[in-house]
C-alpha cells in the first residue's frame, strides 16, 4: 500500500549509482570494452541493446560478476523482475559482497514485495550503514509490518530521500502518530501538505495530528479548506464536530453533525457521533430521536439499534433497551458493545486468507500460548462461517484451548459467549460471560452477552440490575474519557 512514489524514486537512485560505479571496476581496456558498451546502452535506456551486448559478453566471460549485474539492470529496465533477480543472484554467487548487485537485487525484491526484501536490504546496509535509500525502503517495510518503532528509526536515517516522497512521508507521519508523537507527526504531515496543498488526505491527516497534539485551533484552520470544498464529506464533518466539541463549542459540533446527516442520510457514522454527543450531555431523548431518523433510512443497521439501546438504558427504559440489544444481536451476532458510538473498524488482516494462514501457523508453533490460540479463534470469527462448518468448529476449539491454557483470558470467554449465543447454547453463553466478568468486572461485552442470554431463561429478574451495572460502567468510561475515537489517518495520499 502506498509504495508507488518511493519505488519509482529508488529505481532511479540505484541505476544512477550503478552506472557511475561500474566503470570504475573495469580493467584498462579499449574505449569500447564490453562493460563500457553495455553501460552506454543502459545510460541511453536502450535496454534491448544492453541485454544483447551483455549476453554476448557472458558467452566469453561467464564468471564475470560485473556482466551479470549489467544484465540484471537491463532486465530491470525491460520490466522483467524475475530475470533481473536471477542475473543479480548469479553475480552474487560469484561476488557475494558486490555492492551494485546487492543494491539491484534489493530493489527488485522490494518492488516485488518479496519476503526476502528485508534480508537483502540489510546486506546492503552491512556494507553501507548510512545509505538513505536502503533506510527508506526498510522504513516502508517495517511500516507495512506494523513495527512503527523500527520504521521511525529508518525513516529518520532516510533523510532527504523522503523529501519528495509523499506516500513515504505519510507512512512516517502515521507511525509517529501511532507512537503518540503527535507534534513530530504534525511536522511530517506539513511536508506532505507542502508537496500538494490541495490533496484532501494530506490536509485531513495534518488536521487530525494537530488536534491530537492539542492544537485544536490549528486543526480547524487546516480543516476549513476541506469543509469549504467538500461540504458533504462525512469524515471531514464528523472530525470537525469532534474538534469543536473538544473546544467546548457544542453548538458548532451539533451543526457539523446535522450537516453530515442531511448530506449522508444513509451513512451511520454521524448518527452514532450525534448519539455519543447526546449521551455526553445527558440529552438522551435528543439522541434517541436522531437515531430514530437514522433507522428510517437504515432499518437493518445493528450499530444504530445498539446505540439506541444504550440511550434507552441510560434513561431507565430497560425493556426498550433490551429489545434493541436483541435486535442488534440478531442482525449481527458478532457486533461489539464496546465503543459502539464510534462504529466498528473491520480488521483487513483478518479478512485475508494469507493472514488466516499466518495465524494458523503461529498457533501451531506456539500451541501452549493462550493468546496466540485466541488470536486464531478471533481471526476465524471474521469469516462469518456458518454454524457447524469446519471453520466454525475450529474457531470454537481454538477459543476453548485458549481458556484452558489461561482460564482468566476474558476476551476468549467473550468470543465463546458470542459463539454460543449464536449457536443457541444459552447456558454455555451465560457461563462464559460470568467467567469473563470474574476475570474483568468492567467487561462491558460480557455484561451485554449475559443480559442477552438471561433474556432467554427464567432468570429475567436479574436483567435490570445487570443493565444498571452496564450503564454505570459506560458512565464511568465517559467520565474518564477512555473511549477510543474512530478517527484514523488516511494511508494513501493519492486516494482521498
């Protein structure tokens, strides 16, 4: 994601290095030696001629690592990465520390997204520890692997190589933000904005970072051009509302949310944000009324029902609250109660077959690690497999292994409660919800599941007390400001 700019620039850098360095290694020959002729063809971007000359030269000197390197460059120019890599590898077999071949191979591995890219780049850095291009590539790879501490270290050492790389700068800024280094992230995002002041994602990211760095006025000033040019963009309007609310300018926040709802009546984010704002200011009925409007537009949206259930519970309307919880659970049995007013962000990693294979492999390598087993179960749950299917049974088995290894792992109990509610095993759902609460008395998800499960039994008299407990936890959470906002940085500067 987002490597196009940096990849193009790195190709230029490597070719420039190779074309300058290679002639220095040629022995004293005539002006038209094979190496000189091939380099001349490469400089003129006549890659077919360069390949023809290198093939002919290799017939006479098959063990000349310089010729194999030049051949790799010619194949790279012709956009034949597999052949280029094979040529570079032949060169490295003959001369394992030959910088030009290492750099060329590293570039190809990086551009192809190969698992070998990191190790190849590290070999380059072993010879040239301060090479900024290699550090830029490693930073991008560590960002992709979600290792932001390492990524930031490499981005710092990349220096000016990043100066004209907006996607790489965005990755750098995103990592700084994820490490709560918001003031530094602001400086990086300002560079992205300077590269293209009209790019929506760049301005949005800068505004979000400024807000997180406690510069709300600056954030609103940055966001204003987007509000003017994208007056119907829900993401922009809801962020503006959140910034205004943080400045205690609730009327203006409400204005932005109402505008977002009017221009996006079939998107749920603004309705949910409005409900959250109503909850914060004890304007419960106002929030319910707005959610009712949303449900006329999206009658099957489980998040809207769950949010309305929260507001009903806060206003003491237990029956209506539980009815909404049950409707939400029927529409989406895996819907999370936590942070409902911010919406849900699906895990893209868990949706991919490749990621699921990685979770399975990790669970096999670490069979006695409870959390690894839980992660496999959680990854399997993302697929929404039908009850009784092999994946469903594997999910249940992995979650049960997790709690067998660690009986106090609340998240695994929560997952099993979800599955057993879905499967109609009410008593098992109750048991696991209680186990989760024993491990974590503040587990709102467990209380939610327990309320839903008890509704199906003859123990309904327990529900009112549980609902009050759930509302108390949410009140405490609100008071402590513990809820996580849904706002996320855009990762691709060219897509928004």
